[in-house]
C-alpha cells in the first residue's frame, strides 16, 4: 500500500513548505440512503434540495451531484447503497461541515478529501457523520497521476489563484 511521505526533522521553513504542499483543498461529502426504501429515497431528495436552496441563497458555495439525475439509486463506485455526492472546496468547508453535521438527520455521510491517494482518502483520511457504511474499495485506484479537479471554472479549492 502506498504511504505518503511525511516530514520528520525539517527546518521550520521546510516544514511550512511541506505542509502547504500537502494541504487538502477539495472534499466530497457522500450522503447515503436506502435506495429501495421509498421514504429514505424521498428524504434524500429533500435533503439534496435543501443543499441546492442554500447554494442559491449564497449560504455556501458547494456543488451537489448533477449527473445521473443528482441521486444514485443503484450502488455506484465504492458506494454499495444509494448515495449522492456534494463537492466542497476548502473555502466553504467549515460552513458546509457544520451544516451537514447539524442537519444530516437519518443519513450517514462520508467526508473525504480529494488528493492523488484515492484509497487513503476514503479510509484513513475520511470522517463519518453518523454510522459508517460498508464500501467496496476494489474499484478505487491506489494512486492517481494528478489530483482530480472537478470544477476549475469556479476558481476555488485547488483551482484558486495563489495569493
């Protein structure tokens, strides 16, 4: 298994450079529900609609999944139950995390960073809101060639201009 390098005994400047190069700037929040349970599916649609409404009102700038009708009603990727994904840039992480934590209701939510390390992101670097849901990690790649930029046109996360 790939293990990312970690600085051990570096000068303060080198430590700062290493920390900045490792900074995680984009995240996925995966909301899980029981896709064959009509009430659970409808509640997931309502929860997603609340996220969209908050984006429209400017509360936070996140991107709920739009492909596939916005909701996965079959297992997809490593997710073995119904789910939908919300992309969250670092600029809105705190507000999004707080809102999801306080309003998730019946849902379990996986929060993970987007880096080159797909498996580690979904395991060691992941945080669960609610009970963890089993996942199929066989479909993930251990190491990507580059960080997957999802919405560079928004100029946030990894696509933000250096200050």
